[in-house]
C-alpha cells in the first residue's frame, strides 16, 4: 500500500515535506504512542529519520518512528499521520 507520512508538531521540527512510502498496511500497537502504528522495515525507518532530519547530533524526533523491539528490527509509524 502506498502512503504519505507527515508527522506534525515537534515530531516534524524542521518542517519537512511528507515522505511517500510503500508499506504492507499491517498494524500493531505502538510502544511510544498509545495507538495503532503501521509496521515498517528498519531501512524505511532510517529513510524517514534521514528525510525529516539528517543531522545525527540533533535532538529532534527525526520523524517520530517508533522502535517496536529492543533489537531494532521492527519499527512503526503512526496510522493517523499517514494519508493516501
């Protein structure tokens, strides 16, 4: 499924444009956000973080991707910030 991802507020501190992604559409519960998230791959999470803030020392939310496990192999993005 194709979606555009556009975090808001402090989660898009640098006011970047939305990013378009191809995702499976599989949902789960978030760990940092009390609501549903779409599962994304680790490489998509890195792509989102680089798109919203490529500065490694910056303290912003880097697109607010949600790490779903300790090993960093499962990630998620908020469903309510995704559009068609």
